């Protein structure tokens, strides 16, 4: 599986915008994943609304490249669900959900993230696209898999013809979750065991006095519970493959938001006080 390019297209952009190379080969398609360099693109308590609007306008113009008329940015009030909307025109009211699909040129579908995964789908045969927000709840609800199914229902898309790009998000190295999350995944996915790994914290007393623990537990020193980590990227790769996409058609970014805070925003690594990125995809008006 290929990786989303971490290099900007210096020929057309002055800021660093991440793109998936296979999607970049489609001349009728525009797409990108923003970085810190683009500023915060989400309305949070830490961000002035006017600044976010300016950042969004600049980002959309950069993504559109040489288009005379910038595409209309379509956003969501994301709720960590499996609710997906088909949009044929700019919505008059805010949409609530975590997925968007369209086959209409001039619309730029967007997903807001700061650790969760932005997932973009493209049907080159029918010129249809989708954008989905996959945190652990959306992944548990199979939003990526349902997105593939809805594109088939609405646009006649065949899964084996789809290409997918998974943008930067928190990776297995940093995504610690509770035991209840693992149990919920185990109840839904036969392969859940492949999505988690445990890390046992060291115990200084146990390491210094190992003989104490051969026959009895030292007072006040219980066996420390292991830390549980979820591979959110692998979980969505498995869903897309299960939905029928070819492995060669799925590309995932190697960038972990929590590891790369100099480049990306991370809600976890920055303890909730951070900006938001956008993953966007659209069909050119002419192309």
C-alpha cells in the first residue's frame, strides 16, 4: 500500500499541502490534506472565527490551483457517527454527520480532523467522490465501508474501481484506548485481535526486587495493567478491503499526528488545545 506524499507541490503552492500521488494523477480531481502551515481550519475556542474563515479561503484557493472560480467548501458538524450525506449543491443549513458524497463539480467536500482519520474515496469511472471522518466510534460503526456502499447505490460505483486515500491521523504508536473500546471492537470484528497491541509499564520495585514477586505480591504493588493501543489506520484499511477495494487502490499516510506536532495538529498530544486540519476532495468544474 502506498503512502500519501509528505512533500508539497512546489510548482503550484507556496504552502505545504499534502496530496496522495495516485489521486493527483486525475486531472479532473482536486484534493489535499492541510497542515499547521495552513493555520487552523476549524472553529474552536482557541481560534478567532475571522481567522479561520481567512485560513479556509486561502486553503481552498491553494487547493483549486488555477481554477478561475474557487469551489464551494462543504463542511459538516461532525458527531462521530456513520451518518453520510449526498450533496448536489451547497447546503443552506449546517449538515450534521461524518460523511459526504457527490458527483457534482464545483463542490469541495471536507473532513475536519486533529487525530481522527480523513478518508477520501474516488470513482474515476463515474466521476464520483466521498469524504469520511473516522475516529474510533466512526470506525466501529463502519463508516468507510458504508461510504463505499452508498457510492454504489447513488452513483453505480463498483468497489474494485474505487481508489482511497487515508490522510494523516493518530497511529498505533500513540493511540491509547480503554479496555472497553477493545471489547466493543471484539464484538464487531473477527479480526479485532490484529488491531490492538498492549504495552506493559515497567514497575521499579519489581525490577529491583524480582524475588519478592515469585511467591507473594509486595504490599501496595499490584500487577500494573497493560496499556492498550488501537491501530486506527489498519482498522480502516481492513474495512476498505472488506468492502471490495483492491489493496493497490488504497493509500495511507505514514504521518502520525501525535508524533508530528511540528507539522500537524493533534488533539491528544496537545491536550485538547490545538487547531484543526481539513481533508478535502472535489471535482473540477472543467476537466
